[in-house]
C-alpha cells in the first residue's frame, strides 16, 4: 500500500505566484502523478502542486521506472488551473519542457530539450516529464509530472543500475530543490498563456531542442535495431519529422523512443 503523509515542517515558500501558489509537500508517496490522478478534475487540483521527497513507484514514459534516491530529486506534479482542449493535450508535455528548461537556466544550467519528453545536461538526462489527464467531453484536466535530478547522492548503488547514467543539477550548478521548485512555478505562471498558442510552444521547443539539426538515435517499437536520423521539425500533433538517409519520416509519440549512449 502506498503511503502518503504530509511533512511536519514544510520548507517555507520563497515566492508567491498568482496561479500556482498552493503546494502540498509529501515525505513519501507512491507517485505524485497517482496522487494527482485521484483529485484531477476537482476544484482542489486546480493550480495545486504536489511535491514528494521520495516516490516508491515513480514511473516514466511507456511504464519505465523513474529511480530517484530520497532527497536527490525534485519530484512534483503541477495541476493546471484550467482545462485544455482535448485535441491539444499533446502540447502540454512540450510546454512543460519549456518551463523546466527556463527554470534550470535561471540557476546557471544550460539544458537541451530532447524529443519527446526529456531534458539533458551534457547529453545525459537531468529531467523527465510525464503528464496525466482526465478528459471530459472536449476538454481535459491535466497534471504535469516532473522529475528533476538535483543533488547527486554519494555512494548510492541504485544509480549504478541506470543506463545510461543520469546527470544532476549539482554537477554544474549550486541550487537546491526548493529554489528550483519556486523557479519552476514562476515559469509556469509566466508562460501559462502560451498554452493557447501551439505554434509559439512548438517554435520555442524547437529552439530549445536545437531543431532542425539535432541528431537522434531512434528505436521503433517492435524493431530490434535503432537508426540514426536528423530532426527537422516538431509537427503540430507532437510527432517528430526526421531525415533518415535522405528520406523524410514522421516518428509518432506512441511508436518510438530515443536512445542515448
């Protein structure tokens, strides 16, 4: 059974933002996404951020595990204050990547966005994004699940099980989890209205991902061998248009993953 409990002495907030000023802090939980799922669509979830010190069953895209030693990562789910059109759900993870990237840059980190939902430092994954939704008719309530590796733990054997090895903010900058959280919520508030402009989000994401021109190693579902391709542009359904040996090919969000050495 997953245990959810409030921290007895939550860290004080350093700044207040207009849309995302409510934070619930959890010492241990199954996952903040699971917790948000239970309340998503209700008034309580609107603009609420759930933050955990440790997740017992954190997960990433396609059911892969998210391993984060206790106290090392910023683990949170941000409930969007308003529903988004269901047809534009694909846009939310890319918008979320933009606010993560901007938050990290404010602390002296130079991140690279990678399709479809990762943020890298020096070619290594420092953050991942997994959004959840509850669709009601033509609209959807959304929670933006974010995991950012902040403090590299010393002597933790669980890191040795991760291939390729992850990056941590502390590898390149001095920032704690609370400071990054406040920067993240500030960026969410500042860039919130961009969710109404798919073209603006797409162009900003392409710039942050060095597209066109970024080189990708892609493994299609059901195939054993990956292939090399050059990303050309992000299409307005979240798929990636690539150049594969001189031929354009569209890679769907559901059909592939990007490999790193």
